[in-house]
């Protein structure tokens, strides 16, 4: 997961009767084997524990929104790359009929490389599994958002891209993903600029008709770069530069930037968004996205359990419009938006239901 911050508390939840209930692994071990949905998360991890708590809360909020045929048990671990296979096998032995998790890329890779994926399993990150037909993937790929930004710019009739990035690993990945998609769409690269806190590198950018800027940066860095960009150049970006509509000071500095993000942060009146309660107190934007990931993860796992792919997909989720591709990846199409007067405004898509060229 990228840009993970840790300012969230979680009150452990216990759901009884016909509702979902959560227990930690130690409690689950003390129970008799029984059919249940298993949620596998690195809740004991120093690096990912808080993010896992937020995902768990979103998952349980969605589960508690409807009657369930079986309860939910939460299985905790410290290091998914080392513990996940044994934890998964333990959940299956305990009677798990479906599994959500792991959360980290290393954990997903470890599980995908193992044998014995015997029940519908939804990994909460991207990955590949050639020989496990019950293993599916759902994550928040920043690279997929960069590709969608390229699609938006191409649909607007733009043809020459100016790429502005930093030397941060995520910024470089965003830049690469945009360039790959842009070239597939027939666009050309006018120039690539590496920004290292020197605004002089942004001087005299070509403003020819059809030119645009892809800004591969987070909110803090984008706020430093944007004032030096000509207003004649359309600017596109990903959700990395959007901290939500409460961060109006930063947003004013990013006025007229086009980006993509999830309905959870952009559309309070979205039919799915309206159903689920928000965390209280509100979370930072990164944590809100993980909370929304947990909500849609539960909804997708229900589709997997009920085998209703054909009738339920695409899913109009709180994270975006979700489709299933041939590699068992649930792909999320984010919502186009524009920053105007310090707040996000929805953009009407200029193409019908675009599907990224890459999983």
C-alpha cells in the first residue's frame, strides 16, 4: 500500500445474532470449527497494523449492513510474507468457507505462490496466481489511476504530454504507467522533467496546442509545482494529490487540476456511499480510501460466495466502478474530477466506461 499514514483508532467490534461478529485469532482458536468468513490482516504489524485496522472496520461496517449466513472471524498476523500461508491453512481448518486477505503485496505474493487455495479467496492487493482458480485480487493500484488519467487526457483531444515527476519510487511508477498508456493511445511525450525542489526546471514549458502536463506527485509536492505551470497547460494527476475537500488551502493551490479518485471521497450522494456510515471521527484521506476498500472487499466477497458475477458486475462501488478481468483481477475505474475553488467537482467522462489497457 502507498502513502500509508497512521492516525486511526479502532474499537474492537463484536457482532452477534444474525449479524457479523469479529474475533481475533486467539479467540478463534478457542472456538469449535464452524463455517465462517475469514478476514486475514496484519493487525500485529508495526508498519501496517493501523492500515489493517481501518480495512477491518470498513469490512465489518459493510458486513453489518445485511444479515449474513455465517459469522466473520478475524485472523491476525505480524508479517504476512512469513505467516500468511500458515494463517490461511489455519482458517480453512477452522471451517472458513471464504477468505478476504492478505493485505500487503508481499503477503499476496506468498499466498499466491502456495498450493491449496480451496475456497473463494479475495486478496486485498494486486497480484497473479496462475494455478489457483479460487484466488481473486482487489486493490487500489495507483498505476491504474495514472493510466486512467492518460485516457481522460486523450479523450479530451490532447496529444503531447509533459511528464513532471520526482525521484520518489511511487512518483516514478506513476510516471511510467502514464507513459505506457499514453503511447498505447497514440500520444507522444513532449518532455520529461524531474523535479527536485528547483522551480527553474519548470520554466519555458512548451504550450503548443494539444500539450498537457501529467503531475506524478503527492499533494505536498504538487502544491509546490503547480504555481509554476502555465495556465495554458491542462494538468492531469491521480488521487495522490487530493487530500479531500477539507484541505481547501492545498486545493486552492491546485485549482483546475484534473484527477481521478473514488466516490467515497468525491460523491456524498452516490447511492452506495450513502448506505454506509463514516468513521467517527473522520479519517485522513489515505485512511478513508482504505476504509472504502474494506467496504467494497466485503461486497465483492459476497459476489464470489454467491457466484453472481454475471448479474452483479460491474459493481457500482464506493471505490469506483468495479469489473472483473480475465486474470481474476477486480479492476476499479475511478471517478474523474476537477479541483475548482478549493473543492472537487465531478467531470463528465468523455468516453463510455473506459477499461484500462493493463490489469
